[in-house]
């Protein structure tokens, strides 16, 4: 999974700094396996999953792709965006494939990492349990917001597509 993310991403923070995490989780968010990535990211992924599960309980379907970066519910800070794909077997949710990466810009007051920000909202746009795809259908409105609210839209889109490819690889191999 991590190899897919490294190879497909556009940003140097992912390709060179390897500021990512990838793993497969059971239906409660318990980690089953992980790629050799940043321990900080892989340690937070179960909390991302539990974070969006609290909001989407009973509303997670096959074909959904969920993004999440809320620091109060899993993320270390808003630039660390997670992409998660639910895994179903016989119409039963059995797990998740998830990846997280530090995006170059998430719509913050200043690009990159700024330690002088006064609150959570100055760190950038918060995506709390948002479906990029719902039942396999791409949500164009969300994609538009993801690209229109940042300084680096093409990098963000490519990096998110790389995270999606990574999670789909994990789902396929579950």
C-alpha cells in the first residue's frame, strides 16, 4: 500500500519525506497490519477510523471512500488527511483499508506547517467524515471544495488519488 502511495503521489513531502501511514483494520478500527511507514501516522489511523465511525454509524456502504482530518477525532493536525475504504463480505462490514498523508496545503492561513496559528480552524479546512465517493459514485462537490480551497490544487488532487489507489490495493488484498 505504501509503495503505491509513494509512487503515485505528486508532493515531495510524501515521495521524499515519506510522511504517510497505511494499514488494514478490522470493523472496529483495530489495526491488523501496516506498511513500514511513519509510526506517528500508523499510530493515529485507528483513531481516524473510530473518529469517522462515530459520525457515520450505520451509514457506511460498499463503494464509499471517506476522508477525515479532524484533530479532535483522530488526526494529529489538519494537514494529515486520511482516506479510508470500507471492506464488505456478504454485505457485512468486516474492515477498512486506510492511508494518511501530510498534504502540502489544506487551506490554512499559511501554507505548510505554521506553529504560530491561534486555533484549530487556522490550520486549514476540516473534513470530518466526508464521503469522496458514496456507494461508488464520485462526489464532485467535495472534489471541487478540496481543490478550490487550497494553493496547490493539482498536488492535492494527485496525492488524494494516490491515497485512494493505496487503499483500494489494501481492500483488494484483504
